[in-house]
C-alpha cells in the first residue's frame, strides 16, 4: 500500500502551466518603443509597443529587454518619419544602451517594434546584428496605424534562417491605449 502511494505521489504530475513553461524554456521579450509624438495617439509618455511588450511579459513571465537608442528620437512625428526613412536608405545601424545578459539562456524570443517604412526601426537591426537568434523560437509582433506586420517576418526569416517562427501579431497603436484583449487572445492561440 505504501509503495502504491509513493508511486502515485511521485508520478511527475506537475501543474499544466509549469510543464508547458519547461517545454518552452525561458522567454525573452525584445522590443523598441517610441514615446513622444506618435501618429494617431499624440504625445505619449509610454510608447505603444511597450504596452504590448508589458502585456506579453505579464502573461508569459518572460524577461524584457527594451532597445533604447543612444541617439534621441524625441522630435515631431514628421521629423521622425524623415529621419527613419533616411536611416533605412543609408542602412544606418544606430547604437543602443545596454545589452542582454546570456542570450543563450532563452529559447523563445518575442521581437516587437513599430513599423517604420515597412519594417522595424533601424536600431533593431543593430540588435539583430549583435545577437544570434538562430535555433530559437522567434515570435514577431508590431504596432502600427495601417502597415500591419509590414515586412518584419520576412526580414527576420532572412536574418535567422535556422530559427523556428510562430504566428506573428500586429495591433493598431491607438488600440493599445484602451484594449489589449487581442494580445491576450493571440498569446492563448499560440499556447501561452
């Protein structure tokens, strides 16, 4: 009888969430978010993408790394769009502050940013040059006001051909201010 009780109590029954987290490994949420003057939402202290990243963090328990450019993007929306186009045309790679400690510990990386001229801001490509995400599961997300995902998925697949990609997500920036339930539904649909 005692042996039967021991075998039942040690049968490895772990809570469903724990075994899923173990299977997925550690999660990192890497993102760039633009505070200041934004299209459709005005001058904001917290960027749209950060709101989404924070919701992902809350629901996955992952670590966050915000890509903060060394140069300032605190300018009018019109000036910012001109600068972003210039950076892209010149393939500039603006530097950023800090870094991810031990990227190898993460098996899943959510990658998010606004869509600037069809893809992520150039400072994110500086991050991509620095960190090899091949072999990891990459989950792209964007905030936008009409661009959807732009070319971010294709761009990431070119940079990381040996990564596994899960369903990408995009949300209108102005929606992040009032309702993040779409983020929750998306995460649930992909198993988080």
